[in-house]
């Protein structure tokens, strides 16, 4: 290679290096003229972030950091303005600022925040469980026929039901201001009262004829004894014990001062209004003339002669009252 060629190559290298050096110097000068700022951005959620930027316009800073202003948000300073001296951009909800302004305008300068809060007691919320009565319904059935006298017969007594109700209750100043039902649970279903309208039965008078004395206390004709047995069988004919319990109840009443107003003998007690089946229905009629088991008659005769198997004055069908179950009936109200 000739010396002239070598000299040409060296000159080109020097020129390239010089250009690179000049470019670096110019870039340094330009960088020195650009100002970067630490800007704090407070979002509406309360989150704060600090960004490094050479932008000075608010909109450009938001775009650079991919922050979009929503319709219900407001920015301070204004989005089209330049960055303020405190280098802080605050984004807030519009309605929050309106509330703050309203509170300031309505509050006197002489009243402190503590004094305002004293006028408002804390609302206390409690869960309350109550037992509520479920009233029973009365159902009336007309089973009477013809145009004769009528009478009401209760065939099923009503019992109120019970339910457990859970409420959410709010109190302020120790006073209930709100009560809302959350749930309910039935503890006991109500039992409807059932009343039947029936034909009124004629009272049967004592029949004439020979009378037989029993136990030295009471005397009855054969027809009256048959009536005693028919009524007893209608009340309970499942067993001798059950029949004896029914006639025993009538005898106990006949011997009790509490029931003296209904008569002084078992048949009078049987015929008392609204007490036994005699004045309530006519089912006992089909048992007249000996249409009952022999042990029913034996139980009646034994009771008339003084035999007893309990000391109670009242009974009802099993399931309608609490007491002692004898022959399918529950006995209560002891002498």
C-alpha cells in the first residue's frame, strides 16, 4: 500500500471520531437544557404516586402515565393548565367537594365539630328473637235438619299456635327507630275450633215403673238403667275399665258439692246441659235397648253400688287435655 493511501485512511478516521465527539457534545448540551420534575399525583381513591417527567402540561403528564379522568372526577390544577409550583396533581370526586362546601356553609364558625357530633347519638343494631302467638280460627258447621230448636256443640277446642320470629332492630337514644323481620319459624301450628250446629234434644224424664235401689243411694227403673248404660257406652265402651271410669266420673259429680246444681244422682249429671253426650249429640240413642257390651252394664251397676276407679270430676277425649288416660279418655280435675 502506498503512503498516500495510508494517509487518506487515517484522515477519514480522524474526521469520523471528531464527528462522533461533536454529536456527543451537542447531545449533552441539549440534555442540560431539559428540566425533569418529580410530580406527585393523588388519585380519587386516595392512592398517591410520584412520577419523573419533563412535561409541564397537566394533560400531557396524565397521558404519559396512562391516567384517564372519569366523568365524575375533577382535577386540580385544571387539566389544560401548566404544572403548579407545588408539583402536585390531585384528582377527586365532584360530589365529595360539593358536600364539603355544603357542610362548611351550614356550620357556624362558633360551633366545633365535637359539639355537632354530641347532638347525634350512635345507632345501635340488635338481633331480637320473639315468640309470637298464631290465633286459631273458629269453624262452624251446620249439621242440623228441619226448623226445630238448634244448639251449638263444640267438637274441637281451639288452641293458639306459636312461632319464633327473628327481627333486626335499630335503636337511637334508647328508642326503637326500625324493626325488620329477618326470618320466622313455626313452633306449634294452631288447632282450629270446630263448632257444630245441631238439633236440640228433648230432655228425657224419668220413666215410671218398678225401681231398683243401688248401694242404698240411688234407685232407677229398667229404662233408666238402660239409658245410663247407653250414655256410658257412647262415652267409652272399649273395656270394662273405660266404662267404669265414665260412670265413676258421673258418680263423683253427684257426690260433690261443686256439681250439686246438676243433680244429686249420676243420671241427672249425665243429662246436665253441655256436659256429657246426652245433651250434645244423638249417637247414644242407637245404643238404647241393650245395644252395648255386657261389661258396660256391669260397670254401671258396680259404680252405682259404690265401686270407683278414680277420683276425677272431668274428662275429655284423649289428645284434647292433659291428665290421666283411662280407656281412651283423659281424666282431670280431682275431687
